[in-house]
C-alpha cells in the first residue's frame, strides 16, 4: 500500500507532492488548534474576569477598610489635639476619597458572581454613611484652636468620637465578612479556570500524539519525494562554491523542476556575485560605477542604480549642508558676541550719565542747602530714587542678556545646599515657616544659574508674603527624564490673567512707587530654565497663595564619577 502511494506521488510535480505531504498535518492541526484556541479563550475570559473584577474587588475591600480605619484614627487625633493638616485630610476622605472608592468597588461588583459581595458591602456603606455624619459634626464642632479649651465642646467631641469608634468596630467586622465573600467568589471562579486548563492539557496531549504520528508518515514521504532531490541540488551549489559549477551543470541533465532550479541557481549566483561587487564598490564611495542589468525587469539592479544615485546626491547635499551649517554657526556666534558687547557697552554708557545726574543733584542740594524747601528736597530725593531705579533696570537688562548662557561651566550641584545657602543669604524673619524636602536631588547645572533660579523664586515667596503666618514649601518630584521643582507659599496669590505677564521682563503687579522692583527677576528665571531645556509655570489664584513650578533635565553621571 505504501509503495503504491509513493508511485503515485513520484508521478506528480514537486509542488503537488509537497502539498499532499503536508495537507493532512495542516488540516488536522487547524482543527485541533481551533478547538484549543476556543478552550484557551474560555480560560482567558475567566482570567480576565479574575484580574479585572474578582481579584481587584478583594483589594478594593481592603482599601475601603483602610480608609474607614484612617477616618477613625484622624477623628481620634482631632478630638485631643488640633491639627490643620489632619482636619483637611479627614475632610478630603469624607468628601472625595471614600465616595471614589465606593463607586469603584460597586462598578467591580457588576461582574456576575459578585452580587452577594455587593449586597453585603451596601450594609457596610449604610453604616459608614451614619458614621460620616457624626465625623462631619465633629469637624464642625472643632473648627479652631479656641474650641479645644471649651470644656463643653471638648466633652461633646469626646462623646461623638466614642460613638464613632464603637460603630466603626462593627463596620470592621462587616468589612472582614465582605472580604471573605470576595475571596470565596474568586476561588470558585478559579476552580472553573483550572478545570478548563485540565481539559486543554488533555486536548493538547492528544493533538501532539496525532501530530507526531502524522509527521512521521509525512517525513517518510517527504524524504522520498523531496529531500533526496534537494540533496542533488545541494551538491550542485557546493560545486558552485568550489568554482566547478559550469562543468557540473553541463554534465548534469534533469527535465523536472530540479533541473530548472539548477539553471536558475546558476543565473542567480552569477547575478548576485556581480551585484555584490557593485554594491561593495558603491559602499566604498565609487558612485560612478556602472550597474549591469540582467533584464528589463531586473528590480535589484534598478534598486542598486537608485541607491547609487541617491548616495551620490546625498553626498553632494551633505557637503552643501555642512558648509551652510558652518556659515550659520559662525554668524550666530558673531551675533551673540555683538549682543553681549552691545549690552555691556549700553549699560556702561547709560550708567555714567546716571551717576553724573545723581552726583550733580547731591552737589546742588549741598550748595543750596540753606535755600531749599522741604518740598524741593523731596523732589531731589525722588529724582535720585528714579536714577537708582534706572540703574537697577540697566543691571537687570544686562543680567537678563547673559542669563542661562554658561552651559560650558556646568557641574554637579546639590540643590538642597543651594536652597539652604539661599535662605541663609536672605535671612527671612522668624515668623516664616519654611520647609524643604530633605531629598532634594543633585543636578547637573551651572552653579550661578541655579543660584539665580532658587534665589529669585525664594526671594519673591518671602518678599511678597503678607500672611500673618507665612509658610513656604520647597519640594520636587521625579519624572521620566527631568526633575519638577515646586516652591509654594500662602501669600496673596496671583490672579489668572497675570500668570503669563509676570514672566515678561520689567512687568510688575504692584506699582513701583509702592513696592520697589525692576520686574526682571522672573523673566531671568524663565530664560535660565528654558536655556537649560526646561519650562516654568505658576499655579495660583487671588488670595490663595502661589505655586511656582520649574523643570530641570536629569543627567547621568559618568561611571568614574
């Protein structure tokens, strides 16, 4: 029977023989694969339900449980000791956090199989809603420090907390029950998943056995009809590698597809050899070499011609671009030097007349001391004040023109030490409460630039803070490729319409006669930050303080540093 099948196959073309040899494997593998995929998809659906709803609902119960216990702890702390931060944290939990977690938990429980868990949780929610009413009463009762000295209110607060504590103990038990129900539901669904996996294992084992048997049969047929002829072609290709291809092909005659393949192999190897030589020459920069085409439809040869032409043109363009870039760089350096020289000369030339005006006014005032009225002296003082302001504006303009341009003098700087040095330099009044993150990072920057950035921002936070209890916070957080620093205060704040204006040079929110300032500090900070690849912005509302953010690129230290 097997010999009869081989005789039939040997009378067929190689393509037909190959198709018949693998047809049985393909059909069987397709059928079993579809069955396995369907079963696997069923298991994946169970996994998806476990990962999206059943397992998260367990964590959600624990999260809600922790939130409830946290409200109890905060309530206990607030009864005996006033704390603005804890009061805000409790209000945030009652107003937002708990509701958000509750909604998230109920959405998870929409999955079939979690109905009883949801029903039990609603009992927890109902009881905690009653507790939250008492906690809000506690917050209303203890609104300021003075009320802690009121014996009546203190006693009422303690009574409220006892009721809260007792009810939360019962809620803790309910939460434990909800968690156990969620775990049991998850285990039940997991059992279904494991059962489907066992079925899948059996199916795969059967498929492997059948595939092995069919493969063995197919290999025997393939060896007789394809592998042996391919070995003959392999001998021809080995002869081509030894330089004997022409002789072997003249003495080797075949009329089937193998013979066609041998002839095609000859043309292919010769054509590839020629094109490989051409490609190597092009790679070495010989863009004038001729590319031979085997025929009008020789796409590889045409591709080589196009590659040669493109590389030749790219070389020409590269030379032109480099020449233009050198010219542009030279002009840019020249303009920067001219700008620096202009700023320096302008500031120097403007300062001299201003100093002359200041000295002249003092001489006139000394010479006419007996004849001048108080109003005249006031005008002379005002004039000198304007002269000093003009000199400050010129200095700020010069500083602005040079800001952020010392990139070649960068070093590793401890930003925490910069903050401490800056605060020491400004020496804010003792009434200021200033906090900074102890882990402020080490950054790669020009020391003067980063001093100017923190100096201007901290100076503004101190200088303009009119709060009775001023507070300043210096924090940061790490992003993917940058640090985000924040300097916040509880000062008068900045209206939204001025958030961009304050970063424009010589722009101030207060009249200069009321508050002396050049209005260049934030503009200088903005220029330094942007020259170093960062950005700066402010978040603030009128009478609600201000938060100034700026980013600084993260850099990697050398291995030997």
